[in-house]
C-alpha cells in the first residue's frame, strides 16, 4: 500500500522571539549540560514547557520542574496528590495547564498548582496530543492503545477504529487534521472524517519518529536513519533514499527555522535545509549533515526526549542528563585543531577572513567554511596587515611576505633579522606607499623601493613600538609602553605622554574613524581630538582595561576587545560623549554567556579586532576567534515569566500562589521567586517592592526576606529581566495578610491611650495632692501661728488695754461734767473703746481664718461661737443627709459665703436666733442661714459693702465660681434667709479607693 504523506507536526505554543541561526553549524551554538552534579534527577522520560516558562521533566521518581537554575520536585499545592511517581508523558496546554501520564496507567491534569486525577485502565501512557478540533488524544500500552478525552473522562477508541497493534507510541496531527500513529510494526493514519484507521505498510518499530519541516515535507526515522515520506517511496526504502544514515533514532525534531535535528545513540545530527539537502546526490548529502558527539561535549546516553522551547533553545534529555543548544551573540570560528598563542586577522578584499596561527599556512574563513592557504616553505606567520591598496602583509620571526590572491612574495629583511629571528610586532602603510615595520628589540624600519631605512630611536622611548597606525592626514602614529606616543609627519616627530593627558598606560592599539583617533591600552581608552586627549568614563564607574583592539561597526557603534570581554558603545552614546566629554558612557559588556569564550590577547598580536568586507566584526581571543554582525546582534526580546515559587514563615510553608495568610505572631517571611528564562538564566535580574514602594534592585537574588511585618494586608511585587535586558514589568504579585494580635488592634491602642491618659492624670493628681498637702501643711502652720498671735493679743495686749481703759473710765467718772478736761477724757475713752472693738474684730478674724478645712459643720460652729461671744444670739446648726467631705476648693468658697452670712446675721441683723442647716443630697450640696432679725433692706442687695468685708456681691461671685445658685429673701416671720446650692460633682470630694489612698496618702 502506498500513501501520499502530507505535512504533519503539532505546532509548539511558543513566541517567535529567539531562534537558532540556520547559517551556523551545530558546533557554533552554545552547548550546556546538566547531570546529577547539578541536581538533575534520573529516569527522565519526557519534556514539556508550560506558558509560565517552566521546563517540566517526567521522571521515574515524580514530576520535576526547572527554571534554568534549580531542579525542583513538584507537589500540588492543593487537591489530591499524584497517584503515581513514574511519569512517562507530558503535554502543556495553552491555558497554562499540564497533562501528566503514568507508566502504570492513569492521567492527571495540573493547573495553578491544583491536580485533578482521571482514572484509566492499566497500561503505560506514551504520548499525548491535541487534535485541531481541540480533542485530546492519548497513546499507550492499554487495551485499544488509543483514547480520547471527551465530556470530562477518557474513552478508549483504538479497537473501534480498527487499531490492531499491541502498542501505540508516537502521535502526530497534521495541518489537515489527519492523525498519524507510530506503532511497533508500521505507521497508521486516521484521515480527517474517516471512521477507520489504516496502516501505511511502512515497516517500522518502537523507535519510529515522525516530524515535518517548515516546507511541508514529512520525515520519518527508522533503524537505518532518516527518510522522506514521498508518494513514490516504497515501503522498504533503499539506502540512497535516506537523508541521514545512522544508528536507530532516539528522536526527531524540526525547529522553527526549518533545521532538522536527528538524535541517535550518543550523537546529535543537524541538517539546516533537509529538503534541499535530500535533493543533492547521495554522495554529497553527508557533507551537509552536522555532527555533535561526546568529544564535542555531548552527554552520554540514549536520548529519550527532545524539545524546542519558547526562546528557540533545543533541549535533549537522556535518562541521566539534560543538554541544551542555544544561540549566542558571538559566533565562534571553527578553526579545527589549530592552536596558537594568539591569532592575527586580516579581511580579504573579495570576502572572507585570513587568520594566522603561527604556522606556515593561513586559515581562510569564507561562507562558513574553513580552508587552508599554503604559505612559503619554512615560514611561521603570526602577524597580518591589510594595506589600503589590498595587499596583505604577513610577518613572522625573521620573515616577511605579501600576497595578492593566493600568491606569496617573500620580502628580504634587513641584515641580522633572519639570523636573530626578530618577530614582527606591527605594520602600517605610509602616505608615500612605504611599509613601516615595528620589530621586537630592533625598533622601527621603513621599506620603500625595496630599501630598508631604520627610523632613529627617540630619547627616553622604548625600542619597540607596540602598535602602528596611519591617520587620514598621512601621519604615522606609534604607540609605546609607559603611556608614550610618537606621531611622524613629513620630517617632524611630535611626542605625547601622560603629561599631555594620556591616561591609558601602555598603548596597545590605535584606531581611527573619520576625524577621530582612538588610543586604547592598559587602563582604558582616550579620544584624541583638537590636540587633546579625552578619556572615556564608563557608566557605573566600570573600568575597562587591557584593551588591545578597537573597531567601528557599520551602524556607528564602537567595539572594544578587552580583558573583561567585548564592549559595545552605541552610536548614540558616542555622540553624547563627543558633545559632553564628561558624560558617563553606557555600554554593553559581552562575556562567555554571549559566546565570548576567552579574553583579548595582550601585547601581541595587535590589533585584536578586524572589520570584514561583509560588515562583520572579528575579535581575536585567547584560544579562539569570534565574530558578530553589528547590524543584527542576537538578542532575546522575549520577557521572562515571573512567578512566586514558595513562601516560608516559621514552620508555615506554602507552594506558589498569589495570596498567603500568616499566623498572628508571624513577623518574618521568606519569599522565593523565579523568572523562567532558559537561554541565559545566569543573567536574569530582579527588582521587588512592598506596598507600592520604590523598587529595590536585588540583582540575581531569587529570595526576599521581609522582617518586622506589620499586621494587615501587604502587596509584594517582583519584576525581572532576561539576560538581554527585556523587562517583565508586570511581574508577579503576592498578597500577604497577617492578622493582628490583640496588642496590635485598635482596641489595644485605645486602651493604651486611655491607660496613658489615666497614668498622666494620676501623676497629675499625685502631684497636685503633693502640692496640696504641702500647701495645707504651710497653711496649718500659718493658721497655728495666727491662733497663737490671736491668743497672745487677746490674753496680753487686749486684756491689758481693757484694764487701762477701765481705769480711764473710772477717772472720767470722778471728774466734773462741765470740765473741759473731763470732756476730753470721756472722748478719749470713747475712742479707746472703739479702737478696742476694732482690735477684737481683728483678733476674731485671725481666729476665724484659722478654721480647719476638713469639717464644715465644726468650722461654722466655731465661727458662730466667736461671733456669739461678741454680739450674743442663740445659734443652732442642723445636718441632714449623710455627711460627705467637701472638695478643698469648694470648701473654701462655701465656708466664705456661710461666714459672710453669719457675720451679717450676728452684726447687722440684731437677731436673737440664728439657724444654719447643712443638706448633703445626692445631686447637690445645700446650706441655709436663717435669722429673726430686722431683715435685709432692698437697697442693701444692690450696694457693695465698703468695710473691706465680703458683701453680697462677693457672695455672688463666689457662688458663680462654684457653678452654684445663691438666693436670699426676707422671711414672713421676720429675719433673713440665705440659701446656697452647689452641684455634687463640684462640692463633694471623691472618695479614694485603697490604692488611691496609698498613692495619695501613705506614699505621698
């Protein structure tokens, strides 16, 4: 049976960014491998990449994911666990999910960390593929061998379709919707819309692999190699029908650039254009096939899985290793086994690059191929120079030649050169067509018209010029060690050194473009312009040292070959520097991750850079030569997906997710995050912030440690860039919630505020009590002193004065009434009696002012007793309610008002009976002072007492100060009633608790 095999291959869900350059050979790609030494688990069976960028590995011991740095055995964050450990098949979905098949049967679906398991009869799951209509298919070793996922469950359909083999291995849907199945004996096809699957008759085995190229051609591999499946191809292929002859296949893949990859036993083969190669005669096909084997670095073992990821990298897995092929910015030259201490380069006028390796023969790189250009016998060239006239000069130890095309012409050297084998250091062509030659240990020479002329050595200058250059004005520049430069023009020589501002140390190379002349060397690079040297300062204070090559790109950029790698300065940055020489220049530094596997050769041969006729830039390194297209340098613009891997807080551990709830007592949180850029994961950089703060640049760190987390909701955000500066500014976010402990709640804060207020108030009260006690102590002392003075005055002065006054009265009575002396004596006695009365008043005031403040009833009784002794009257005092101590301030005012009322009643009312009532009520304190005197005249209510005693206005002012109410009225039975009411909150003293008594009493 013959079939017309059509195009088939399941398209990968990838971005077009990044790819493997079809013009390169497989050995010009960067190759890396991982084994158990780097944490790779064993028993790999399948590979897949999900939309979050993770590379997933199906292993015999579970599912493993890889972010380019760390292999992590994965467990679901929620839902059921994996039903088995031995995983054999994987399929990533466009919605971020992953289908997982097992060796002992069963299927699981993983998405967002949640696993869903589906039961299925026993039997190994080998392959999973989506049909164009979205239906998921599975192949394996179960009954019927084929199954479809329909209505949420798996249904075996192999038997009803007519599939009769005991196993089904590879599945493939073509663009027309036809299903291709690789069995153990033949390839089967289920055409779209057909009811039965049929065998093609192509003899195969369990190692069969099928794939399709971008031009629509179908390829399959059997034990003999790789074959195209064409209409005229017989079931049993002939040897000449094979594109590749080799060992039984372990995998077959066509990348996005159309190159076919064939994986055999410990060998990877690549054909950039499979259809065009197959059309070649069988004898010429092998030369187009590229090989990569163990001696090139390939890991040992049979390939079990292969994959092209979203960045265009090719991954191959064996049971115990993982290999990757990727693009780099710089392409290495394949020089075979050529070895040299340094490579000198020169561009051929008609294309290609000549490279000297210190041997008689030169290497010619042209159109990706390396050929040998034989040199004169007994020569060893290690210095090349292309003159502006197209002649290429080659110098060696005591040898010099030039050639045009492939013809060499040997040039005799000055006497003694050949015998001493002086080595050529540098060459340049003068404006008059002469060749200037710098030799080691002999100085400068000039060749013109086949005659050598020695250039006189300059005083205080080294013998050997390290580099030579002819500028646009025909001047010869010679660079030396110790930062010295000589410029030869006509018959003059001008010298420059560090005293003229040259800051590069040993001058290793000189390069000119337009009117700019660049000098570079040991400590950087200077621009010579208008007679001055302008040093380039690099952004971030970076030092670029050991520069032995400078070359300009066709895009206006400037490239430096240095000890720290190859440095590119863009045209924009150069223009900024030319306008503002102090401007720190931004740059791109390329190292081994970009294909620059080595550093610039120092001292010889120089320069270590060269511009090819096709615009490519070439750089000589220790042990290799690399090149780059300055117009199209490789750069991966695909931004890396960023994800939260896990969070750890104490014993609390959570896998992934966008929300984490911490324990109340948690203060610290570790956040592990990643960005899945599989091409150059070593260069992935991160920034993160918390609660929309300023982003913190943490470089390559993949962990964040948050300490002292406050209670509440926080948002952690992390962004990342790939190895080529493409930033994922959306990044990943994690919401962190930490419930507060009681000490962090608002209620606790309010309680603390109240407590603080209470403490301040208590301290204030304590201080006020201290001050009050001190004041009371001083007042007590004063009152005691007043009482003593009053007693002394009463017992001595007043008594003595009273005795004298009585004697005057006795004498006055004895005299005659009409006698002038008698009348004057009587007047004197009256005045003395008046003075004595006033003195008694003063003594009474002293005694009344010294009444204690602790008992109002006792104080008023004592005052009334003093008044009764002078003016007489019956006094009574009545207390109603439960007596309570009065506040000291209220006591003074109430006592003063009551005292004034008693004085008025005793002295001015002519009362016989005076009554006082004290009422201790719950809401107020009330005092009534009543007498049976002649009452209070109405005009007396409006006038102020002029005797310096408190009058009615003074009583009103005191009552107002207390917030009380003062009333007085004339009683119907005669006399006056004065009544004062004061609110309880003002009048009563608060009764302290025991601890208050302690603080305000004993402690004070």
